[in-house]
C-alpha cells in the first residue's frame, strides 16, 4: 500500500498531539515515480515528459519561500541508501528534515495558496511517502 496524503483522522490527531509543543521537525521519506504523472493536474504540466524527481524539485522550489517566510527551514535534504537496520525491500529516494515554528505554522503552510497551487507537482512526483512529526525532548541525556 502506498501513502501520499494524511487521512482526516490522522490530521486531527496530529494537530491535537502537537498543539502547543513548540518547534516541530517533520521527517519526510520520499519515493519517486520514474515519470511524473500530471493526469490529476494537467494545468501544471509543461510540455514533454518529466521525471518524478524533477517534478518534486519544482514543488520544493515553489514552497520553500513560503516555508521560510513562516520561520520554517529545511534542516536536511539528501539521497537515501539501503537501510542498515530495517526491511530490505523498503527503499526511499530522498529524506528531508523540515523544521516548523509550530504545528500552527505547519498547518498555515499546508493551507496556503502557494502550497495548494503547487501540490499537484508533489502528487505527480511521488510513488510513496512517509511523514513523521517530532518534537524535541527536554531534559534528556543528549
């Protein structure tokens, strides 16, 4: 089973769990389609075929200014290899760590016109996706 978007229930649980917890880091695991599929958003497709990787880069370029304007930032964006510990069959192309000032700023980004206008690039690009929210542990041993 592939995942691209949260269910309404998962979205509500995410918001309730992280509301008021301060800065939020989102781990994104991304698997690209070989060829981007713009059948759901033909208005975004430019002439010629494009790889999923290229479509995702277009999505990132469009939303990054909105992210940064909302006090968010990309902490890490890189290529993935095989798991050292984990399922051998599970492979990811890219990983991102994106920091948001709060769950509210994340939700504001996800509802912004620029994000919504460019979401079709992300959908066209992705074969599968995981999104894991995290907050800092205070008072830990690190």
